[in-house]
C-alpha cells in the first residue's frame, strides 16, 4: 500500500531534494515545482483523432486553442476556460486525457482505478473550473460536483439537468460571451 502511494509522486529535482509533485499535477498547466519539472515534456499525446496526417495524436496545447486539428473538430468542442469538458481527466500515471464518457462507467481504465472514484473526478473538475456550489449527480462519472462555470451554459451537466433550470437572461455560454458588457477574454 505504501509503495502505491509513494509511486504516485515524482521528484522535482534530480538530487535528493524533498520537493515532489503528485503525478496528476504533471502537465496540468500549473507549475507546482520550483524547477518547473512537472510541466516539462508535456507535448505528448493528449487526444487521438483523425487529423488527415500520419500522426493521430493531438498535444495538450492544441485542445481548445480555437484551431480545429481533428477533422471532426472534437478538439474544439465543449471548451470552457480553454479546457474541454469532454477531455479534462488524466490517470495518475498517464498524461493522455480520458474521454469523459469513460469516467464512472464501471470499467477501470486507469491503473489505480481513479477514473471510477468520484472524489478524484470532483478534484479534477475543481482544478480546471473552480468552485462547485451545485451538488448533484453529474454526467462526469457520477461525481457530486458541477462547477459554477457550467451553470446555464446550454449543456446539462447534472443527470437531471438541474444546472440548466431557472436560467434567466442568458441561457447559454455562447450568448453570454457575445454580450457587450462581458468580454470573451474574461472567459477564455
């Protein structure tokens, strides 16, 4: 058991320094090590899709960057704050995002089974989109967290659609972006 927990951490330095980072913090866009090692070498495959090229791999930086790299455009779908709602969760030992439909589906896709544990999914949702004041069973692996940013965005993120009910004024994220008093840069 102790080995399993210890194996989820990596050193920030090559020497015997005690500074470490959890593997889930690697390539998440935030520098957690003073050396920046947790964000180094992150150009691996984050999403696979048909690109029309020999390589089907899309790196993290290409997802939600307003350029369709996948022929079907899935790398630019359901993006919020530069992160795709369809591709935000990575296993502890892998940098490739796990498709949202595979979270909480009863099949262990991650080595340690974190894709089937709502607490880990909730943590990932909060890391990417902030506070979850809407507690309902979500479409994200049955996690009891729907970030505030998802409320009234036109997507039902609660299984019963509670996050899209009682939306007054602007009912979709797209129409909210387009208003004169709310610049797009605030949300991207």
